[in-house]
C-alpha cells in the first residue's frame, strides 16, 4: 500500500485508489493513513469524526465506514490479482481499534522525515551543498497543504499542523544553506513570496534582509525590517527579536559606499551544490501554502534566528 498525505490524500493498493468520495469515510482513512502500521483506537476515530459530542450510534456508524473502506480494498485487490491477502488483513481489526497495514509500501511523510534528517545532518556537518540538495529533495515531496482535500477534525488538524511546521522548518534550513553558499540573488524572488505569506515569521524576514543586503540592496533590506516591525507592533504589540534588531543595526551601520560583504562560509569546507538543487528548491518553495490559521510569531523560529555579521 502506498500512502500520500503531503497534499491531497492518496492511498493506493495494488496500484488502485481506495480513497472514498464521501467525507466521513475519507476522514477515517486519512487518520488511519497518518498512523499507518499503528493502532488507531476507536475512541480516537470517534473524536475525529464527531468531536466531543458523538451520536449514540457513533461506534456502529464507524463500523459501517470501515466496511466501506474494506469494500474498496477488496476491489483494489481484485484489480491487482493479489492472492493470499484480504481486506481484513490490510485494514485489520485489533483490540481497541483498527490498523492500516502498508506491508512495506511507500509513505510520503516518512520519506520526507528521512530526507529532512539527512539534510539536517549535513547542516550540522557544515556541508551546505549537500544540505541544500537534500532539504530541497524533502520539500519536493509536497504538492500542497497536508491533506488539503480532507475534512479535518481535531486529530487530523493537529497532525496536519505538525507536518506543516516540519515543512516550514525544513524550508528555513534549506534557505539558510543556500545563503551560506552565496545564492543571495537567486533567493530573492522566493523570499519575496514567503515573507508575504508568513507575515510574522522572523527567521524568513532575517534571511530576506540578509539576501537583499548582500545583493547590494541595503535600503530595501532596512525597509523589510521596518515592515515587519510595523506588523508586529500593530497586531501583537511586540518588537522584533533582539537578534533581528542586531541584524538591522549591522546593516544600518554598514558604510553606504562599501560593497556588500561576501558569504561567510569558507569555500574550502562547502562543496559545490548539485546542479539540480536550486531549481528543485525553488519549485518546492513555490508550492508552500499560507498557514491554516492566522499568522502568529513562531517562538521556535525566533530562537533559531541568530545574529549574523553582515
């Protein structure tokens, strides 16, 4: 079984889709897919479908949805001429709940986590070319918001938010790797879009300021800082973080007639990036959607934003 949740829901058995069109069975399948090969309790499924006020017939109705999913699995198995395996083997009833068995099939969000981990390790090793390439490969698995076509209850919504946050963290680090490789001008179109989508994301604003300054656009870099400050003060009553303020002061104090500084990454330690890394990264970032909820200052990204010498 192959599962995709990084965009529209796709679950295929023997090459055939088993995704139902009805919203509630689709919701059940989505939650099972998010926890593939793990037990999802009846309680969790009922809460996902009906929240804190389930009907008296909730468990019986849930069983009906499971039967509908098994019918779709049976059709897929017949289409694929799979023998020795039944729908009950794939969507198994276990004590307390159900488990969707992938049987070593592909699961896109697990592959995303694997590629992201490889990229983070390369960042830790200061191998920025490899980091940019691997993080871009992770982002390329996304085709839109997580489970964009699924009606989300409390549990699916929580998982979708977790995945979106992981995506944004990978994007942040991929841009950081590209900055260290001196790709300042190449990053400007991408960052222009991102800071408009994530209006209070300080790390992205800091990266945009740095890319502008190092591209010889010092005045615009300072304007970007002021735009973020105005937004934070007017909407949240907050000043930008100390790290971002230090970056703004460093750009402000730079000599107007001095050329923009080069990237601080030593060329002896950073290998050349793979030729396909930059286009893949740009394509992945272009698909990043606006967040599901209203903008808010991301504390984790605030902490990750460090003062840079410009």
